[in-house]
C-alpha cells in the first residue's frame, strides 16, 4: 500500500482554522465565497503534488533543499518566518480542539488546550521510521471522523443548488470578504503542508537508490498523483460542505460568527445529533492537525537549522502561544481566523522556492516541471500575493 502521505498532509486542509473561516463565510455571506474554496483546492492539488514530487525525486524535503542552498543568514531568516507560521498553525489547531472539548464536555478552554497537546504528543510517538504507516492509519481514521462530523449536516439540510452554482462566480463584497477570502486561502493552501509533504514521502519511501532511480521515481509519481488527488478531493469536499452547511442553515442567524454560536445554531436548526457530530468532527480535526503540524515543525527545524529537537520538547514549546491565547480570553473564533490570515502571508515563502526547485532540471532531471505547470504555479503565487497586498491596503485604509 503506497497511498497515505497525501492523506496526512490533507489533514492540514481540514483543521479548525478551516472550520472557523468557512463557517463564518457561509453564515455571513451565504454561498458568495464558494469559488474561493474551489480555486484554493485546485491550487492545493498542484502544490502538494509538486512538494511530493520533490521528495520522491531528490530524496530530500523542501526544508532540507533550502537548508543546503541558502547562506546561513538567509537560512536563519527563512526559518524564523517558518516558525511564526508554525506557531499560527498551532494556535488554530489547539484552540479548535479545546473548543470541541468545551462543546462536548464543558471542559474549560485552557484545560482543553492542555489535553489536546498531551494527546497529540502521544500520537506523534507513532511518527517514526518503523511506525510511519501506523501514524498514517491513525490520521486517516481521524480524517474519516472529520468527514462524517462535518458532512452529516448536509443530509439534514441539503444546499440550494442554484445558489451554490452562483457562488462559483468569482466576486467579493467589501474589505471583510477580502479578509475572509485570505483566511480561507490560508486555511486551505497551508505553508506547513507544503514543507511537510516532501518529508512525508521521503519518510515513507526512503531515498532513491543509486541504480534504478528513474524507474522508481516514475512508478512512485504515478501513485503519488492518485494519492494527492484522492486526499485533496476529500479535504476540498469537507471544506465546501462546511461553508454550504453554514450558508443553508445559519445564513442571517444572529451569533453565528463564532464556532460556539454556529454549534448552538446547528443544534437549534438541525438537532443535537448533528450538532454532536459537528463537535466530534472538530475534536478529531484539532487532534489530528496539531499532530501533523508538530510533525511539520520538526521537519522545518531539522532541514533549516540542521538540528533535531525531541518531539516532546518541541510540542511543549509550540503549545505555549496557543495556551496563552486561551488564557488571555481572546475570542477563540477570532483568533482562529486571524491565524489563518497569518498562514496566508506565509504561503509565498513556501511556494516560490518549491516552484523554483521543481523547475530546476539540474536538481529534478527529466522530472522538472514543464511549462504548463510552471505557469500555473506562477499564477497561483501571483494570486496569493495580490490577495495579501489587497488585504493590507484595505486594513490600513479601512
């Protein structure tokens, strides 16, 4: 069984930040921003395939390639911004899990965050060389729970087909929709998933042998394409389902601009079973994504600093900002959305080097990106940068 790495990376695309951004977008603006999710998912398939291809062909992760090619100061600066992105990722994931425990069992948010951190650390102990497949199986199982938890509501409240199709037409309505679009993009095309996927395929398949490397790469890339497309179709469907559920059941309802409010509204509109499944999906999302995020953080640090930090130590350090946000009483959903905007700003730093290296024939040989893929990835990078510049402008002038 060669499938699996893309399903682990796909967890990053259905984390609690996605829930906050997509539910808020659907509850406030109905089907208006469906097109953002569709476009983001198409870009995600392309980008994750490029990341996986880099790992398959070179036997090295993107952070390792960067660490080998950047001078020391540039390498440290790059690591600094990547760590900020990793911290933003962890804030979203720990807060999401804590919210789920609060909704399900009334656990105070700070204690919920600590519980999520402990469980995710235990999950990370499976992510070593000999037990990599077990880690993948656990994460895939959690992905299945997420799918059921977040899609179940659509059975009780089917979407409006005509309104859904209208949401595929690209358009925005004011500065807040730009903020939400950037948040949704940051929550969907996540920087740490770009770094991580290249490492996952190396951990799963090993480094290329001295002989037969080209044939091996061809065979693995065929499987990788299937892996990436299947995993991200599932992740994309979950994201769209979240927005559509909010648009069909929560649009115009007061108090649905937070996950807690949305959960209460779902309970009132669709019943306690659907609301319970939603909370269980959120819990699985928080637990799985924070484990995957810590895995990515270790990959980034090892590649750029040439140092490996024990997983427990790294998990404890990266939990501090998230627990701090919960302890300070910052509105959890607001913190989730802002964290996704931070992630959106980190995407170009991961995407542009990836595009450069996967287009390098000296590095990739016959597997270097061809012109259509190079132009498509350039367009994706330009769109992301343009959206972030517009966000800064509207924030400053608004």
